[in-house]
C-alpha cells in the first residue's frame, strides 16, 4: 500500500504542474470560438441531448426499482397461495 502511494505522489504532482500552466491547458478552439457560430449551437444541442438521454435512463432505472419495491410489498395472490399449499401437502405425503 505504501509503495503504491509513494509512486502515485510524483505523478499527481506532475499532473497538477501541467494543469497549472496556462499555455498548456487552454480551452479548445470550439469553446473559445465565436459564440454565434453554428458549431457552438450544435455542440450545445448535442450536450443537452446527451443529458436528456442520461435523465431518461436514470429515470427508467429508478422507476424499475420503485416497481420492484411495490411488488415486493404486495400480498401473494390467492391462486399462488393455494398452489403452494397443494405442493406442500403433496411433499409431506
């Protein structure tokens, strides 16, 4: 554990030094370009589309968990209960 920690400290410091240099870490040409260009609007649309898909997927997963939790709390239907009683009585013979 300590050996791994010692080897990661220089790499972390090097990454921080590179990130602190303004000439090395600058924004891309699209982000720093003309705000009224068609490319900026298309990128914004793509970002919102991906966020929409992410919200849709997380909402679907959340609804599925909610659905499973509600089904777990539901009582056993009568026909299943009768079938289980019949199977238990046949197994005890």
